[in-house]
C-alpha cells in the first residue's frame, strides 16, 4: 500500500497556445507538508488547481488518493470533497453567515444532520480561534478573520489533503500571522498540506519539502533545510535572493 | 466513459424534446391546412395586392404585388425608426447631461421628464398624441405658416418638397468629400506619428464637406428647387395642401411618442456612462496638462462611450420594434400593411407572419452582430 | 464707497449688488406670475416683443448682479454655485421658472377649476375644463371591463384574497421561513389560478360562467400582469442557466430561443398567438384567448428575464464558483445554494425593469380583442353619447399607470438598497 496520496506524472497543461505546465512530476506522501514557491506566472497555482480539477490537464496522469483524474472521472465531486482548498481571495459565500458557510457542504453534500454539522463547524471554528464570529457575515469580518473562516470551512468536509493557494497574499501584514498560526496548527495536527506561498518563514517552520517552480517546470525540490542552505539551481538562488 | 455519457444524454434528451414539439406543431399545421383547403407557399407574393396604402415612400397602388406592399411597409417602418432614433438620441443626450447638472432646477426638470414619460405605457402615449393632442391642431385653411413654408394642421405636417436636378452629381460630390476626409485623416494621423505635427483635421473636414457639394451646385449643374405646399379646395368645406410633402399625423404621432419615450431610456444610459467615469480620470488627465477639450475628447468620451453605446443600441432596437405599434393608429408600417391587411386578404397566416417575424429578427440580429463586433474591437483589455 | 461697476459685481459693495439684483429678479418673476395667473400685463405699454422678453432680460441682469464669488454669505454662495454659475445657466434657470409659472394656471384650470364631475350625462360638462363626469360614469367599465355588474363582487373578493395571501411572507416563524420560496413559486400561483378559474370565470358551484372575452379593464391588466410575472420568471431562469451551460445542444437551443423572442416585436407575437396558434394545435383543442395571450407574453418576457439573470450570473466572481466546486458541490447544488441567491440579488433592478415593461406592455392585448383599461378607453371614446372626451380618458389611464409604475420602481430601488447594505 503506497503511502503516496498524490501522484503526478508528466503533467502538461496549455492555456490556448501558452504552455503553463511542462512535464511536471510530483509525488506527495500522506502527512507531508510541501511548500511551492516561485515567481508569478510560474504555474504554481495552476498546479494545485489541477489536483482538485478546478483546472484540467491535457497530458500526463494525476492520481489523487488512488483515483485517477481523467476526462471520464465520475463523481469528481466526491474527490473534491476529500481535497480541501483555501483561496487567495477567501471566496466565502457573502450571503451566508460564517457558520452557514461551514455547514453548507456537510449538510448538502455529505448529508450530515444539521445539528451534527453545526457542532463540527463550531469545533473547527474554535480551532482557528474564530468561534465567536460564527453568526456574523463575511462582509463584517476582517481579512484575517475571513481567511481563517475559509480554512475552517474547508476543514468541515474532513478532507485528506489541504491545498492553499497563496492564502496570505491578499491580507494586510498585521493579519498574516494569525492565518499562518492557524496553518501551523493544522500542520502539527498531521494534515497533508500543499501550500503555494511567498511566506518563507512558514516554510522553514512547517514544511517537510520545498519546491521551486519556474516557467511551468519544477526546477528544484529538496527538504526544507537543504533547500534554503544549499539551493542547487541558479534560478533558485536568484529567486531566494529576491525574496529573503 | 461515464463523463462523456453524462454529457451526451441530457443533450440527446433535450434535442429529442425540441424535435418532438416541433414535429407535433408541424403535423397539426399540415392537418389543419388540409382540412381547410389552404395551400402553403410563397407564390402569392407576386400576385396583385388590390389594396392601397395611405402613405408610401415609393410608387405603389393596388395593382402592385404583395411583395411590393411588403417593401412599402418595410420602408415606412424604417422611416419611423430612422427619424425616431435621431430625435430620441438628441433629446436623450440633452436630458442625460442635464441630469448631471449641478443646477438644481435643471436636474430636477430632467428627472421629472424621465420619470414622467418612462412610467406611462408607450401605447397610451401614442394614443394620446394621435387622438387627443393632434386633434387639437387647426384645419388646413386656418393654419398659420411656420417660417412661411411649413404648415402644421390636423391633416398632417406639410413641408416643402425638394426637387433635385442632377441629384446623382450632388451624391458623388458628397461621396468625394467623405473619401477625401478619410484620406486626410489618415494622412494627418501618420504625420502626427512621424513628426508630431498636428493638422487642423476638423476644420479641413468641415471645409471639404461644404466646398465640394457647393462646387457641385455651382459648376456641376445641380440645382435644388422647393415645391411649397399650396392650399387647395377639394370640396366645399374640405381643404388640403398640394405640392410639397405631406407627413401624415399618424407618422407624426408615432415618431413623437417613440422619440419622447425612448429618449428617457437613452438619457439614463448617457447618465450612467458619464457617471461611471471616476473623478480621478479627469484629475489625472488635467494633471498631465491636457486642456479641458482634450480631456473630454481623449479620456472621458472614449471611456464613457464604451459604457453608453451598448445599452443605447439596445434602445434603438427597442424603438424599431416598438414602431410596430403603428398598427394601433393605422400608420401603414410593416405589421399593419403586411401582417394586417395582406394577411386578412390572403389568409396566408403562416407565411406572412413568418416573413414579418423573420424581417424583424434579421434587423435585430444584424444590429446585435454589429454591436458585438464593435464591443470586441473597443474592449478594454483585462487580465 | 468704492466704485460700483455694474459689469463686475464684487464683494465690496455687497449690499448694493445684492439688493438691486434680487429686486430685478423678483420683478421679473412677479411679472410672469401676474400675467399667467391673473392675466394682467403690467408692461403692456411696451411693444409686444419687448414686453414678452422683459422678464427674461430683467432676470438675467438681476442674476448677473448677485453672481458674486465668495460673497461670504453661505446661502448666497450656495445659490450661485447651483443655479447661477454663468449667464447661460442663469438663462436656463429663468426659463424653467417661467415655464413652471406659466403652465400652472392652464393645468390647474383644466384639471380642477373648470372641470366638472357632477351629473351623469354629456350635458353636465359645461366648463371648458376636463369632464370628469365621463370618467365617473364609465369607471365601472374601466375597472371591470364588460364583466356583468352583478357579478363584480367576485372579482373584488378574488383580488382581496390574492393581495392578502401575498403578504403571508411577513408572518411565519423561523421554522416555516424555508418554505417561503416554495410557497411563492408553487403554492401561491396554484391558489391564484384556482381563484381565478372558479371565482372569476365561474361555471361551477352555482356561479355563472363569464367568458374571458368579457373580462376587461384594470382587473384584466392585473390578471394578465400577475400570471405573466409568475410564469416568465422560472422559465427565464432556466433559459439563463441553459445559455451558460457547457452542453452545446442545450446552449444553442437556449440561445436560439432567447434571441428569437427578443428579436421580434410583442405585437407580432400576439398576432401569432391569435392567428397562428389555432393552426398549430389539433383541430378540436380549443385554447382560451386569454390563456393563449398569457402564454405568449410569458414566453416573450422570459427571454428578457433570461438575459437579465445571465448578466447577474456573469457578474459573480469566479471565486464563488471555485469555492463551491472545491467543497464538492455539483452543478445544481452549487447554483441553488451559492450562485443563484447572489446573482438574483444583483439583478433586482434589471428584473424590476422587466416587470415594469411587462405591465406597460399589457395594453397591447387589444390586438387579440381583449380590452384592458386602454382598450376600454378606446371603446368608450367612440360611444356616440360621449364623443370628444378622449383626453380625459387618456389622462386618467396615464395617472393610474404612472402611479403603479412609479411605486414599483421606487420599491425595487429600496429593495436594491436594502440588499446592498446587508452584504
């Protein structure tokens, strides 16, 4: 029984004529925390969006928790229920309260009874320190509070993998810490996480491996310490010098 | 294979349902037509129509074909649409800009105009103008001449008719003027790009459009004469104007109502367009040294027009479609002439209604396509 | 006292300018007032055209004099910035004021002072103003059409019930709130249909049958608007979703349907419904005129509603679709719980506009022989005992429509504001 929960082999993707992913190979084990970094336009977001099929790859194979993602995938919703995603723009549902945001999918997709869903939701909200805002609406919360709610919302589906697409890039500096703290806690709890981010401090603290992507290819992948101490490729060195 | 099937099955079902519905209708139509002995075919279009039309832009009487009657109706519709569009645009732009005036009185008056004419059904407005307002106009014999040559009476507006000599030469001179203006504009643009010099293109264009047609008059043998309407007695108490062009009160009531009604919507479009340009644009433009006129021409209007033009074109379409209300006051537009009189005479319901709807559809689609092309061309590029 | 230059008013001699200017302005207004209200021409000693233009000239001079920048008096500055920024502006202001003053007496006299409302025949209208007697006598017809007088209570009861049931939405407890949508979309229309069918149309339970051709007037306007409103909304919603569907067949059929109905005038659609429908249905299948009209108008308006809703669907940020998908929601769940609730709130003004257009389109049903209020007006004005009162009729109908449409647009505007602040 392979420990691998995500397998990507020779994945290629084009947007029209523009190739955004070039022959990407990536394996992720359970409970692994991986940080993906790179300049903008390198394909990092596209990469993780392929994992829950918000984007479709044209060549190569992607296997998530034993299910291959192809054109003929049935029950894509089921696979998506096992992969949670946190977006840069939070994407909370503005017409529902935080609590309702969190219980919506469990009730209607997992067919959970309402009471049970609400209990679980309050638990998740407590974990990200936002339980007191449960009845408020997204528009009434700050950016950091919204993003933490979004994390709780994703966690309410009890996913096996959590994908983060630049979760702190849209936040004011003083709110970044609270979101990162929530993510650190999540990591400590054993979740498999793939995080696209520029927050290298977070990478150093939590990530098992760091991947550097540029122009659609994985340029370098190494365990965290080695990545920062001894970057092998020149491009990696250039990138690190610019952001550290 | 599952995903493909999930995509194909609903499509097949939908297609099947649509085909079934159409089949059901066609079958019934066949049966009904057979039972009543009506044949189906468009050949009747070349038959003699044997009915007259009150107002027509082209030569027509009962001995012409139904096809020609269709043309008469179509031209009348286009005439109303054309005049209506021009007037509604003028009024709409003025009212729209007035709505943004800092002057309380002007802004309120414009708002009053919009709220007033917008909330009353168009049909009611047409009826009002035709049955109530225009009935109050004087009889031909009592009418005062406006500027000496226009007569506004209960039987219509009588205007002088143009009589052209060598109209084609005048036509060519206008075309020549337009072509030379285009050439000069392109040349001026290139000149500006290469050397930075700016030609007074506007003045040159105005000059050309006046001089060339003028030359046509002076040396081209074009002459313009006016036929002024003259009061004539056709019965003991009945007078009419002869000569000149008579615009029937139906046409006047229709265009008046259409223009006033549609202008309210255009005013709102214009207002939204101009308000949509943030103040920062004007400030930024002024801060780089552009004159107020240049700010308007280079920064404000291009952006505002992008917002204004699509919904305004929609309103033009609505106006054209609303012109079909002419049937209510017996103005011989396409619907009344063709789908009304011709249909009653020949009983060819399906053929005639289909042709009529197809005509309107074509006009709408044509303008939609034009609009889409224009939108794509000027779309502000975004990520 | 520094020099007083009448061409350039300035702060120094504020009072002089102020008083002279205001004085001239008020004389101008007063002159117009006198001449229009009391028909007194105080400048009759001047030649005709001068007498006509004098108020304008005086007003312009007056406003010019008080156009002092930064006078220090707050109200004056406000006034100047508002109506007096330049001569052109001043002229417009004066023209508007004069027009208002000049138009009040004729309007007042036609509507009220010289109008008649007493009596019950044409002879009672002796004044030169409006003959409201005509409206009074014909009011029943204008509201109920040709519906028999004795049975008009049935229409009254139906409407009262319908209106009462519409307000049910304000009462229920938290538990019942979720059934509200179901109520409005399914139950309420069914109740309405039953009411209309049995109470107004009759033919059962001892109530005499009244054919739909006899229905008319304002009650018909409401019935047609009501049912078309109810039907066009769900149809439009499906069309909007269909147009954005990924399945090509569904998409092309939706587009074709929408563009077809949007490309043709309503009057041809109504022609089609009365002339062509019988051709397309089996020989003995008779569909009531009113039903045909309601179907035709509903399909027509549904295409417009579809476009409005589509605008809302497009305006939603893609992130909402992404987030819902990432939570494992399928197409229908995503749309019902996340997309549509937001999209519909966005397009409230557009939908209100379409509803308004629907109400204003109802007079067109005269082409199939159904007489709602405008139709009844046209009928009434040709009655030989009451010739020549077309104006009163149209004004009456205009007022009614105006009130309804204006109220509705204000309501939708408030609704829009309410939803904007809720977010």
